[in-house]
């Protein structure tokens, strides 16, 4: 199998690492070779963060390079725009319809770009979701990251049952129920 | 056997050490090395500790090795500078039980103050260096490092990089080896490094390295992969993966032992290939040695010494393939920032108001240097805030630093700041030191330290009292204050910066990311009362954004209820809803 390239981008603290852990779990279970690359340390403090996931028969480098991502999962709109050029021509961009102003915007030295989704849709396959709203409906805003994963899962090669199983093995026991609900909310959207 | 697990490079290093029978592990946290210790601490068979700094940690591991057990110490690249004093000399002493030094470099400077290359220090200290290229190799090479350490009577450095340390890959799990302790025998000539003994040990070290260099050509961790011989690449570590990605048909000499170099193997390889490239991140350490043997090769003439490498970079520079993509240059940057509810922001907001400069230090609070706070003027290395302030005072006089303070975190203070404070007292300095006590080592992901009351193994222990420690040094003016009590803080800082004596202000409030942190409530706006003055925005909390009409919105999913914005609002336009108990 040709190596599949997935990227997860967002703002430090949004919970991208949980998503990559679930992804790592499901890929390993399916018996593929896999490499994931994450950002720890200073960048996690509200900075722009990116996680790379690659799987296939044999994976060498742990990072996804420009123009190579099959699926780009963006937890925030500006980050979607920042990393959009990593997508393949026919790659899918999953965007959480949320704005988090970077400090450059808060202090007034930059403007948060307008019409990000519209611009991105011009030449890419884009799936947008308001994951925070979905999570609110479920009564727990913290699980919005799993809602996004549910949406993204539709562009990947695993079954709903496989995902639910790995989620139950990855998240803390107390939160399995809510996280599985969040996943389904995204998956069946 | 047969069990596999997906692991970070750092977790795999810890697994390798565990399988190698390591009994003692010591470290000070530092990105990207921290998870090595956090992982090894989970094995009951291994004693693991956070030491106050890397020098202490190295000496703990040296002592354990001398006593006859396998021991390791781990650190980030700049931690090696702190630990280099014991390590340079331990190179002379050698080992009893195997001794492995894990050092994590940070090409690309993701979370560091410089981009130094550990191999340069290893060459100066005459210590061997192994370099794995994925998680499985991290496990295997760590075990190999213990074996080589005992075989050659030398500490061995296992070098990793951020990308390797923080990438996960599939790892094969093996059982822990049963390594019996070696007997301890007094050996004054070997273990007491005074001039007469050190002279003969220096000769031993030179011979040891020479012997290892000869043997290295047959080390199983140095591998040649012959394919098309028109192009040959010598590489190591993570760079190997980029080479394999881009040039699957090239011949490759993959070095697992990057110091000393296997000269015979390299010469043979160079002989067989038409065009030789050397691809190594950071300094041209392999390249310069290979070229000094009269071998022609291409390396830093086309590749950079800065930052991380990538497959695309090799495509562009070596294969001359244009990489067609357009990055969005107009997307506003998103640099890291202090979190909502961070106590550092509160202290810095007071310093900003008083127009005070801060000699800064290493930690999250370094972020006080950037807009909108702009308070921190200098950052050098761990502990330097206090001593650089002292240097300024000695150079320019006590009045010159009346609008200066030193700011340092609790963990960093105990790392090396305490020495600098001792120096201020001893050398009759004046000046104000603010210890930003958030009860943890924050930036690296919340590790315990000597003043938190818990060990790396999560056992309860005595918590060193920072106030009493400063008092015991003879400092009369030591004050503790709530980091969020900005009126009280302002009063103390104004008073103490004018004092002709050493003052220490310990500002206290826990890091908002600690698992034990429970927000007291949430702030919200009362739009009718807002006069659009923007005072709440001054400290730069990411949970508050300005609306188009210049009123503000507080994001209730981000707010940690510190109340700083509310205290700054003179118009009662920010309310607070306490959390239900």
C-alpha cells in the first residue's frame, strides 16, 4: 500500500495530541507500519501546532511534506489556511469552523483573515464543521476534538466499529461514553 | 518476544534502558528529553529521580555506575553544558556498571535558546556517540550503548533530536535482562582524578578512542546498503529517513556510531561510489573528518547548518527538483503565548505598569519578552537572570538597576539560580529578584522539583521552602505574595526596587495547566458598563478578544477565572461567576 499522509493542525492546548493517539492506535491495530510526529514544549503554549501521521507498508520519514497530505485536519480556521499547501491536489481538508485570534491579532498588529473557508473551497475539497456547537449539544465542549475526528474518519479506511473500539482503549475510562458519542456525532454528520 | 508497541523515540530510549537492566536514572527536565525520565520512572525495577540540575544528575549516575550498576542520565543539549564538568572527567575515569548519557538536540530550535550540536562536545570530551534514526533503533541502540560502555570502559552518549524524540514508531518489546551488579573495588589510580592519575588516564582515553574507531568499522550499528553506486550518501539519525524517502536507489552508509567514525568502512564506501554526499543535520561533524582524510564529498556546500532537514530539502538541493507549493505568507503568525489564567501574566502586568525591565530566565515566563507584555529584556540560560542583574549593578551602580528586577521560575531558581543569589549576598549587591513560584516545572510539561513535595516516582517528600532558603542565605527582605494580588504586588515591587539591599519577592499561584488546578470560576463581560478603554486587553490574555465596536468578548471555554481582567477594569464591566463546589 502506498503511504498515507495525515496532518492534524491547530492551536496548542486544543487537544490535537489525543486525536493523533487515537489515529496511532487504529493504524497499529490494522497492522500497518506507522510514524507520528508531534510538537511538545514551548509551541504547545497557545502556538501553532502540527502533528504528522504516516502509515503504509513501510514508512521512512515521520513528517508529511508540502503537497503530500491526503487528509488535513484543522482544529482552527487560520491554521487550516496556514497549512493548506501541505495538501495533495485531491486531498481532503477537514476544518473546524472556529476562530482563535493569535496574539498578533489581539494586539492589533495583524488582522484575522476574512472568508477563509470560502477561499479554501475555491480549489480544494473542504469539509467544514462547527465541532464546538456539536460538542455543546452533547453537553461537553471538551470533546469537540473527537467530533472533528469523527468527520475526518469518513475520509479514512477504517470502520466505525474499529474507531469506537480504539477510542474506548485510548481515552480515560470515565470519558469513553461521551467521546464515543462525540465521534458518532461527527461520523454521521 | 513478538510484542510490539507504538512509542515516542524518548519512550523507546527508556524501554531500551529498562531492557538493558538499568538500575538508576537521573535527569533534570528539558524539552525534548523529558519523556525519557517520565517513562523510565514507571518501571518499578528502576530508581529514577529528578535532580535539581543536569550536573547533579550526571554525578548521581556516575556514582551509581562506580558502585557497579547500569546507570543513565538524560538531558537536553544545553543541559549537557551544565553537566559537562563531571562528564569531561568521567570520560577519564570510565565506568564500572555501564553509563549512558542521553542527550537530545533541538535542530530547528523548537523549545531552546540555541541550536548547538552535541557531537562537538562529545568529540572534545572524547566520548563515543550513538545516534538512532527511529523509535525501534532508539530502543536497540540504548541497549547497545550500555554494552559498549562496559566493553570500552567509557560513558556513552546516545544522541537524539527533537524530531526523533517526539516521533512515534513501532517498537518490538523484549524482556528485561538480568544484569548482575559488578563488584566495587577501590581503584585510586582510576577513580581519583588528581594530576598524577589524570595524566595516565588521558593516555588511556586517547587509546580507548583509537581502539573504538578501529572496531567501529565492524559495529553492527554502522550499515552499508549498496544499490546504485553512482550516488552514495553517508548519513545518520533522522536524516537517514529523509534520504530513504527521496533516494531509494542510492547507496547509503548509515552510521549508528557517529563518534568515533569507522574510518575503514567510510573509506571503502567512498571508494565504491562515484559521487559522495554527506547528509547530517547541524554541524559538519562527519563531513569535516571525512574530508580531512582526503576524501571528496559534498555536504554543507549545498545543505544548511541551521534547522531541521526534510525530504523536500533534499529533493530541492541535491536532486535539483523544484518543489512546487505556495505557503500562505499572509496568514498572521501564531507564536506561543502565556495561557489563560497564567500567574506569570499577572506579575508581568504589574512590571509593565511600573515600566520595570526584567532580566529573564528559561521557562514559560520567557514569553514575557514579547508583545503585549514586553517586560523581559534578556534571556541567556538557566539561572542567568539573577547573575546578569548582579553584573549590571556591579558595572553601572545600584541606582542603575532601580527599574530592573530578575524574574526566575521556582524550578529554574533551584536549578542554578540559587547559586547566583548566594553570589549577590556574598558580594554585597543590591537588587530585586522575583521568584515566579507556580509550584511546578511548567514549560517542559509539569515535572516535580525539590520544592513541590513530590518525587519523579510520585512519592511524597520534604518540600524545600523557598522563603526559608532565601532567609537562610542571610537575605533580610524576603516576601511572599499572591501572584494575582496586583495591588499588593505593585506596592511591594515599588518599595523593594528602591531598597539598597537584596530583596526576594516570591509570587505564588499554581500553573493553570496543572492537573490539580481547578478554576475558581469564569469571567464574563457586562457590556452595558464597558467604556471600551481596552485596559482588560493590556496583559494579553488569549481568552479575551476585542470586538469590532471595541467592546470585548471573553471565551468561556478558554477562561480559567484568574480575574486579572476584572481587577484591571475600573468600570465594573467584567463579572465573575464562581464555580459550584
